[in-house]
C-alpha cells in the first residue's frame, strides 16, 4: 500500500491524498517535469507503480501563511483580557510555556494556537460556570512568541522578534546581516534552508528565485521557523524528529548514520527504545527504513552512504507505519515534509 504523509502545518500540501491508507493517484505532469515517488513501506523500496507528479513552486506557495491570516497566540505573548463589568478580571496576562493563562477564581484556560476571537470564546466558556453571560474581549499587548531564528553563515545570528507582522525570508536575512563569507556580489546567500518544527525542511534556491523575480524569494514565514544559511558548497544533511538537536549536520570524513544521530544530540525519550530510522536520499529518490537497534550493531547502516541533502527522521514511539512522497529537486526549490502515521 502506498501512503503519503501529512503534517499539521502543511495539510494543504496533501493534494487530495489522505494519510493512513490513502492510495497515491496519477496526475498530469507539470511543465517542469518535476516528479515524486511513492514508497512501499513494507519493503522500504520505491514502488514500481504509477508516479505522482507534483509542482514544487505550487507547494511552496501553499506553504505560505495566507495574507491577513489571523494571529494565533503563543507562549510569551502578553494579552489584555477585558470582561465587561468585572474589573477584577480585566488585566494583562502572559501566556505561559504550557499555553495557559491563569485567571483568578476560575483557574487556567488554554489559549495557545488560538486566535484572539477563539481565545475570548474559550475564556467566556470557562467564566460561564461562575458568571452570568460574561462578555469577553482579548487584545494582544506584546507579540512575545512571534519570533523566527536565523543561524549559519550570517553576521548576526539569533532570534528575531516581530510585532504583529508576518515575518518574510528576505526581511529575516536582512536583519541577520550579510554573509560571513559571501561569494555573491550582493552578499545574499545562494540558498537557504527553513526548518519548520521538527518534521519539515524547506530548501529554497534563493539566487534562482531572485533572478527570475519570483515573489517566492520573499516567502512569508511562520512563527518559530528556523532559517539556516549554509556556507556555499557546504555539504550537510538534515536530521529531524525525536532527536536532541533537530536541524542541519555537516558531513565530515568517515561520516555515517551513527555519527549523524550523535551530532544531532542523540535520541529523545519520545523516540522509544527501538525507533525506525527513516533515511531519504533526495538526489536519487531512494529511502531506507532501519531499526535503531540494528543500526547500533557492528556494520549496521553500512548499506546507506549518506550524501549532501539527505534527510534522516526519527518518529515518536509507536509511529512506525510511514508513507512518503519525495519531490525530485527542481532548479528553483524543493520542499520535503515528513510525518508519521499512528500505527493502527
């Protein structure tokens, strides 16, 4: 059975495919010839059936937040709560790391990832057990969670804060400064990699997009995105999922799977004792699934020679049945999203 993965932040990218047993269907090839393959998860080998055709530029467009998309509250935001007729409840609250605010008398209310209107409803529903028909409004006093991180070959790496506006790629790069070791005349990177959470890596060939005047060169980012600026011709892979430090790992002499996991901080407890290590080789459209315990035996994982651009994913414990659609790189960009399906 060929299944395609989804991910919460990229459900629009499924192109009509349902996770957990949905069959990939053939569609007309795009003009740029980009293609993806479905993987037989019982063997870990590419399926020999019809191949799904995708358009990576369209995928990138769909990865952008919509213009005017409602802001969702996050940890560190300061909100102003107003309850009509109840000045004892009306004041500023800071959203805690767990996504809750604590209101006197009624206790904790979860507002994480809710719009202002939805958060006001959540508070109103909670207050209704103590007050008659409470009228609640919420505003944002400080956007403490609206941040992105930029790191790598850039002068001012760090966390960038934004007040209520949607961050964009070129703005983040501009605030990070020119490259430390620029090869381009304007000091801009030829490429960059955006890590979205621990399961998505978005590779953008920035130079090609700028030369073609594509608006995707200044793609709108999401809160919490991490932008990695590699040194030109630097060889690295991406390690995602349940590891201590998900993100890029540089390829060094004698580099192998065990070293990659070690450099990524090792496995987290959420990975379990024997997770399946998923390796995706974007250059050849191949995939391997290797049990972690077998990888740790002498010679384990030797069948996989890591190459620049490869992606390694460690799923949460119990998430063992995984299907992937892998996009073949186009001259402009490539997006690879990974997610695990709950084993039924």
